[in-house]
């Protein structure tokens, strides 16, 4: 079981009037089928951003050209391991 969400944007020219304040908060809430929840040991996730022609810290008044930015998040439910012969959880 897994979910992947992504978003992207691009601009020919981009200029900031002031230095932006950026905050990312990834709060995961689970509202899944109770039977599926019993089969899932834990939820694993990752997220990352990609920038092209845009530094991590931008400067006010500077024009950045041919900018591309993207963000991708993945969540995956991990099922418990089972012993090969008995079908029991380890």
C-alpha cells in the first residue's frame, strides 16, 4: 500500500521583493479501513524538493531565470514480516 504526491512549477523569470520565509510541516493522519490497519505495522514516508536555477537561499532583487521547482512525498504502509513456514509474525 502506498501513496505518492507531487507538484511542480516553472517560471521564465522570478524575482523576490524580500527574502521568503518557508516552513514545511508534514503531519500525517490515517483514516484507513480497520482491517487494513491491522495488516500494517507502520507507515514510512519521505519527501524532497528539487530546484533548478534557484538557490536554497534566494536574494531579494535578484532575477532568477528558467526556474523549475518540484516537491514529492511518498508514504508506504509496511506489513509485518511473517515466518516462512508458520505464517506467524516475527
